[in-house]
C-alpha cells in the first residue's frame, strides 16, 4: 500500500525561548524568538516560510508575526480549536498543507505570558473557555470553572472504580520531576520531588488534584517547522518524519466540560484514534520506543496511557508504580519532565522533546536509539526516523 | 437569542426544562438547535421529574483564598437519561457515593437561578 500523502512530511526545525515565570517581553516577541529559533534550527530563513499554524487561543496575530520575522508572503494559515488537546493537531494541519501543496514550509507557533500575564489556570482567565461568571451558564456559575476541576470530575469515578489514590497519582509526578531534574531547560531542573512532598502539598481540587498534580504556568514560546519529507532530507537536522497525525472527536464530546456522554462513547473515541494511527503509520501506539502524553494534570497521564493502549484499562496505577514510565523503564513517558516539570507551552514543548529524542539531542537522551515516539492528547502523532 | 435560554427561563420558575426532539423523541442537554439523531429542528420542552443519580463529583473550594461557601459540584444523570452538572447540598465529601439518588431544585446563587440537588427522600426506581 502506498503511504498516505500526509505521512510524506517531516518536522525540520524546532525552537523555544527560555521558560520562566516572568519573561519581561511581549507575547509577540516570545513568538518571534521561538519561531526564528525553529527556522534557523532547520537551516532555513524566514523567506522560506509560506504557511502558519497556531491555536485559536493564541493571542499573536499571524500577520503581526509575519511582519516581525520578515516573511515576504504567506499562502496558508489555520488554527486549531480545543486548547492543549489540539496541540498535536497543529502538526496535522501543517502536514495537510504541505502534502496537499497548499504550502511548502509551515511555521507552527505558540507563545504566551500565562504566568506573569493572564493566569491560565484561573477561572477568571477567560482563557478561551467563556466569560467566567459573567452570565449564567451550565458550568462556570456552578463553580465548575477551571481545567483542574474538569479533570478532577472526569477522574473521580475512574479513581473509585480502580481504587486509585492520591498517592498513586503522586508516583507519576515523582517520575516526571525526576526527568525534569536533569533537564536544564526545565522549571524544576535539579528540583526532584518526593512522594512525601507530593502528599503534603495542598489540595487544588479535593479529592483528586493536589498542588503537585498541576502543570506549570509558563511565560515562553515554542515553534516547529513542518515541510515535505523530501525537502527535510536536504536540510540541516536529522529527519523526523510525521508517520501519523490525527484528531478524533466522538459525538457529544466537549473540550474541558466533557460531562455529557457515556464511558463507552469515550472508549470508542480512543479506540478509533488508535486505529487511525495504525492506518497511517502501520504501527500500534504501544509499539513505540517512548511516549509524550499530555500532562496538564496527573489524571490526563493515567487516562492517556490507557486510551493509547500502553497499558490496559485500570492498569495505569500498576504500570507507573512498576517504573515503566520512568528512567530506565520499558515505556519512558515525558522525558523532558513534561508540562508539569519542564514548562506548559500548551503541549508544543512535548512535541519538541519527542523530536529531540529521535534526533539524539535530548537532555535526557534515551540510549539505544529512538525510532518511534507517540505524542498523545486529544490529538495524536507518531513521529520517527524516516 | 441563545438555544439555552429556554433552560434558564424554566430555572427562574423553578422548573427543570430539557429539550426533546418533537419527531424522534431523543432528549438532549445542553440545548442544541438540531436533533443529532434525526436532524429535526422541531423541539418540545419537557419538564423533568428532577430525579437523578450522581455519577461523579468534586469539592469546589479555592485553595489559597478564603472561600466561605465551598460547593459540591456533581455530574448527574437524569431519570430521563440526559446528563446535567449541578451542585449538591447537605452531603460532605466523605459521604459521597457513585449512584447516589438525588432530587433537583433551583436556588438563586450569586444572582443566578441554579440547578441544585439534595439527597432524594426516597430511592428512585
């Protein structure tokens, strides 16, 4: 069978700003700095970029960024909805543009001052979820008003069913912070966490989410350049092919407030996504060397591991406790420390870590060579060597 | 106008109003302009019994700022089959159970008539 055109694309460049709690720069400058780093990483110049992709939630206008970078002309722009669940969809949008011929080199960017500026995790952040508390609605006015609460609500019934405790969640956080402790880019570089410290941290949403179950809020920017597989072979970096890039949204699904469908419908959604990853790439998600799982809050790692079939339903607790996701484990997860340990650039920095592992450039480089990486959230990728 | 206006007009009168397709009979919530099963735009508004069961919950209490009225937020399934997010009054975290039967009422909170619930006096069938 001939490969899907979408999979004849590659990630040619990645770039980031420093990550901090107070950048002291505008969001547009963060976007421009990260973008330039990604373009140069690929061995390209701004004149080579002819498409742009970002999130609907990003406040940086494409044309403002174009002007800042000195890009002579754009032929393609698009944005993904769904917040961080759309992070991997940016790659799909860019790959679709390249493989269809609509654009030749697409710049993906995400940049914000979500710590020093608008606190992203707060109900009053207006972070694209609606006008918190300003008019009556089915969630905010009932105090169901933050992303942390939405994950807690989703996870409560699961935790009851499978006997998962806060301590079980803490074991994942300890492994994430261990990865972060040896990543100089990470907010928690040289700051590992003990299970006791996790258990002593305050509740954010009782009885599921403690302080250390939450991702960071970060000031920073991250960017990626996508082009064709053929062109990537002639560029500066080892080729990272996009073997699969997909989204899946079952009927009655909602982003953040996913309270209106059955567990069976959610399971079917996860299964179909796995089938699509297999159809595009020829491999199943659990056949990868490592995984980057969307980790805004610890519950999303648990559910992500099981949705992608890296372990069975209800088995994430044992999978994590046995050390599979940590250093030296059989399925290393979030080797940069993830969104909890490195930075929260809405998932884009987790894609970048996957790229670095394939190139052999990660601060926590896995030994023996990384050929296939799963990047998973509400959208998903399989990246790898050509 | 918004599709959800009908729910809040009912709420102001203490009535739990949910949309039902006038052609195929499918209940839907939150309100939507078209039936996802038969694509009809003909809709009835049905007053529900208020009987429901608890599927999941969280205690909403701000972690660092004093919060004098922590609220229990619950995900419910109505006896009519659709789902609803509401607040549960009079039950502490330690007494929460999956499947707990509740009855829905409306109460004004922060200026809005909001769906609240309490433990059902009798177990729903």
